[in-house]
C-alpha cells in the first residue's frame, strides 16, 4: 500500500506529519511520489488564516477528482482544520473517509483499519503526545522535539487554542530520553516545539516540575547534540533564567524568535498579548545585552480590527528599532469563534491591508538586509544540510543564528564546517568553505 501526505501549517504540523509517516511506514505503507499513485491520500491541515483553509480546499478538490476515478482510494484529513470542522467534514465533503484532530494522531492506524468511522470529537489525547510515535525525518541530522501541546493564551485573533486545546507539558525525562536516542541516531540539531515553549513545565506535578530554562540546559548538554533551538516563546514568559541558560550552554544557538504581533501598545492590548511595546523592547534589549551577536526574528500582523495609521506606523517603527533579522508578516484574518471575530469589526479595507503588508515587507527586508551585512567578510560555523535548493553544485547549511548559507565546498551533510561569507541578501547568505577552492 502507498500513501501520499501533504502537510500544511506550522512546525507542529511538520512534526506531526513526520510522525504520521513514521506510523504508516511501521504499518507497512510506502510513500508514493505523487498523489495520483497513492492508495491513501492524507492531509495534515492548518486553519490559522482564511488563506490556509483555501489552500487546503484546493488540494482537497484534487483528491475528490482522484477518488472519483478510483473509488478504492482512501482520503484522510487530519490536523487543525479537521478539528475546527468536527463532524461537518463528512457532511460537507462526503468523499472524505477519515477525519481526526491533532490530538488523535496516535489512533491513525486504528482509524485506517476502521475506515469511515467518525473520529473527530473531543480532544481525546489518551495520554499520548504525538512525540512518542515513530518518526520519518525529512532532514536526517535535524529533529523536531515536542515539549508541549496546546496553548493557554487568549490572543484575541487566534484559533489555535480552540483546535489544539489546553497546554500540556510532556514529561522532562521522556524529552531527554528522546533527544538521547536522536543523538545516537546521528541527529546533531534539535528544535524544541510548543505553541508557547517558555511556559513549559508549569502544569507538571510538583515533584516532576522542570522549568523551560532547566529543560534547555538538560537538552543542551546531551553528548552528540551540537545545536539546540526552540520555537515559539511568548514575550510574557521570557525570563532571565532562559537568557542565562542560553548564555551559559554552548549548544544553545544565538537565535530568538520573539513574536511581537504589533508595535502599537493599543493594538497589543486589544490582541490580549499582555505586554506593551515598551516592555517588549526592554526584553529585547536584555536579550541583546546577554547574548552577543544574537539574531532576532518575529511574527507581525497588519490590519487588526481598529488598526489606525498611527498604530501601523508604530509597527513600522518597531521593525526599525528592533532591527529584526527576519519576520513572518501576516494580514489579519478573522477566524470563527475567536474573540476578535466575534466582538470586533474587521474594518480595515482589503486595499489598505495590502498597502500596509507591502510597506511592512519592505521595512523588514531593509532591516534584515542591513543586519545580514555583519556576517560578510568573516568566517562562520555552518552545519551542512545538503545540496543548495537553487544550485545543486553548491551546498546549503545554516549559521548558529539560523540564517541559511549557500556555499561552494565539499563538506558532508551533518558536519560542521567553516565558511567565509562573501555576500548577503535579506534572507540568505552566500559563501565559500574555508580551505576549499571556489569552483569556477
Ligand atoms: N504559538 C505561536 C504561533 C502561532 S501561529 C506564537 O504564538 O508565536 C503563527 C502566527 O500566525 C502568529 O504568531 C500570528 O502572527 C499569526 N496569526 C495567528 N492568527 C492569525 C490571524 N487570525 N490572522 C493573521 N495572522 C494570524
Ligand atoms: Fe495563538 Fe497566542 Fe497561543 Fe500563539 S500564544 S498559539 S498566537 S493564542
Ligand atoms: Fe496552523 Fe494548527 Fe499550526 S492552525 S499554524 S497548523 S497549530
């Protein structure tokens, strides 16, 4: 039997998709190269913005066509969109055989066996984190490690808490054991994952309670693991002890993804982010003081209900003041059931939203391009990932600061090598491996 999986959304879904693949392969399934050749068509969905729904529904239409031609094909839909639709999936899309939420991944095998059983319901986590399932990793030397699921925040625009449930931390011993196994397996870099990683541990029983900073130190001292990253922290939970752990643990990389969402305190309050622009900038200053040469990235939303020209100007000025190395920028999208969708008018006209996102993208490019110049002319440690995506005669790797480098050289994937950085765009660097003559 062959399966074909399409994954949408964030790193949690990337993680879960690797587990779905691992689970299916442990059941004897093999990955099909194209959707048309699969006996099982599987989607891991996202519903964070309206555009995520649209993208998935386009793909689902394609699955409908395949199933019409071959009724034996099984169509399965997992993830956040499925959870948000619950049983409606089956009435709206009768050709879907299986639907399940992000908390029901461990039951995928059983669901395939009992095909056409309605699986979407309450969050039935049955004590299992998807992190306990076998994985088929996309990058052999990198692994996603789930440390918590769900989110207890109440950001007024966000649908995640309603589809991923309350925050639950995974037992620290389980996490450390997993990373030790990964190291034995040749993994050199891990990224700890959670919707709000730095509130990790607060829900654990007192005797087993480990803070995020302690967990970072623990993971960071496992032999064989050279680089440790994490995403995403919430600014409100970013404590001194985390900064100290990053400073004192050599494997913890100099990169912080610190989602700001807006540069306007007034908008931040309406978003229920629980920090002001000033507190955010103070935190950033402490991070920059503590961690030399740290790179900082963020998430920003434009067009939130009631966002004035002045509010938007505050977001633009935040980008310049914070000097981001990169940012994910989004147009606000009203999500069903969220506070912002229910209680606030989506009143920014689409044309103004596009004008603002364009101006924001330009501002981010300007700061990231100028920030990237600091690497040019110096040698930097790169973890090699494989051939360059644009030019297979070159290699691709990453700086500790999480910036991608395309370079000429002969180093093997999964090794560390020194690269002289020769050029920089706003998103990637170019370079030459030290000691290897550049190919003409
Ligand atoms: N838990 C993570 C990621 C949440 S989703 C965090 O809090 O950082 C990733 C990003 O999508 C968010 O940071 C936010 O910038 C954006 N986002 C979430 N809901 C959105 C919405 N309704 N409209 C536009 N962007 C949204
Ligand atoms: Fe959504 Fe906010 Fe939780 Fe992030 S912290 S997942 S933006 S509710
Ligand atoms: Fe999307 Fe779910 Fe992640 S809604 S952004 S896949 S948590």
